[in-house]
C-alpha cells in the first residue's frame, strides 16, 4: 500500500453485515522514547475504547484471558555492545487494565514474539551470540566479512512466573549449513531472525525464520525439528500459526521475491507441503508489507490482516472481499522519520473472556485524523 500525507486515516470502510463484530488491539511498532508508550483498543467504528500506557514503551502485545496485557517494550540502547536489532525488546511486561505491572521479565536479548502457556510459564524468543567456528560456516548474506565475528542465533526460553529459566531450546543447533542459507540481500548479524512462535495441543513449537525463508516445527520433548518448509515458496514471511483444521497459516511478506514484490496470506498443508489456499490483492502490488505483519482467522471464517509497514488493518471474507479497513492514525517519530507501522494487531470478539466486566467507553479524541505522538 502506498503512503501519502493526504491519505485518509482511521476507519476507511465497514460493512457491518459481513464483519465479525469485536474489538481491535494494536500499538505502534517503533518510535523514540516517550512517543511509543501507548497501546489501543478500538471498536468496529474506530473509536478508542481503552488505552494502556507504559514509559518503557509498548511495541507488541496481546490480551490474556485474565484481561491483562502481555507486551514487549522498546529495545535496549545496546545489545551486548552492538546496536539493537529490529524486533528486539528489553523487557516483557504483564500489565493490568490500569497499566500497572503485575509481572516482568528483563532480557536484553528477547525479541519479536512470546507465548503464555496454560501452566503459567511464558515462552520467549531470544538471541544468543554464536561461537565463531559456527558463524564462519553459515552461508549467505551480503559481504560475509561484515560482523563475521558477532553473529547471533535464535533460542527459545521457557520462563516461570518467578523468572526462572525452566528450559531452553537452541534453534541454531538444529539447522543445516547447506540448506539454511541467509538471503543474499540480508546482512549477517543473525542467522534465522525468527519472528513468531505458536504452540499446538501436543506442545510442539511452530516457528517462522525470516532470514532463511522457512517455517519449522520443533518437538519440545525431543528437542528436534519435525518439519521444515518454505524455501523457494516463501519470501521473508511472518506469523506462522496453527489452524483448527490442521493447516498452517502464514503471512508471506514477499520481500526480495523474484519478480514483483507482493504479500499474500497462505494456508499450507504440512502433510503434503502444498499451499491449499491463498489471498492476494488484485492488482498484486496493492497489498504488500516489506516487514512485520500478520493474519488471524476469525471464528466466522473471515480473516483479520495486519499489513504492518503501512499501519493498515483490514478484514476479508473467505472469498477475499474487504469488509473492514482501518489505517493507524498514530504516527511516532523513529530513526526513519514518522511511522504508523504495527508489528501485529489482534481482533477480540465481544464475548472474549478477558474483556468480561470491563468498561469499554468510546472516546472522541483522535478519530479519523492524522496524529503525531511527540
């Protein structure tokens, strides 16, 4: 989607006969200190129903069944002596409805996604500096001399409510030097740049690895990969999620795709390694996000999509008709100028348990106007 200072923001379209009514949660994915501190819950008309504030910043989060918000803060000022990498955060917070901290976990290496488990523990993605003999064997990326001695790989930590590391899975130990090459148009700071984690009923971890254009399934008991797919089919994808029908949904960004760059939502059958459904725009270049982004299958069969780079949120029917569309009106100043980008938004039904007995009063400020948070 193209950007323009004159493009309408806020609610763009709403077909109430075809949408799945509920509330949408989002926050800005970037910003300088003090202008990335808010997260918002809006109704179907785009009106703010609730907002959270934390001085540490809120870069990504989602509501827990108890109504609290689990969220990642802004990055640390440095990462083990280096400039922080995209998607990193200094702390994972659980905050209540009034933005008070009820739990926190500090780790300057945590990044992108996290998952609260039914047992109360929390899974986080984190970086780990690779041994030099390993980094020298990793292929791909531009100019392999750059930062050759300071490469990072991905790990998963399971954290208890008392902030103890219960288990660790080192993703980088499970990869192939010959198969898992870094895209030649990406740098070599990280090998995989994993950006999402999901857990199925068996306790297996579904992971998305941006740098190597693949998703994988990790058996949490054996510590081994059960499945890996995507090379040649995916292009710097995000947000791999399980569906109840056994398929896997992926936001395929299309970055560095051969030919025209475009994004799509796909459903993959992991038994046959085939794409059984996809959504693309017509024309193709009207739906594209260089990075971040995600998709959520709603109970009605509609799909709620975050086109993250442009701050565009929209809902489509199973046949691809857009029935709700909203552009994030909150622009924060970051290293690349003003941006309204969103890592991933979430839609919650009106009867979502975490919203029970909450007062959701729509506010009238900042509706359909371009807002700059300074």
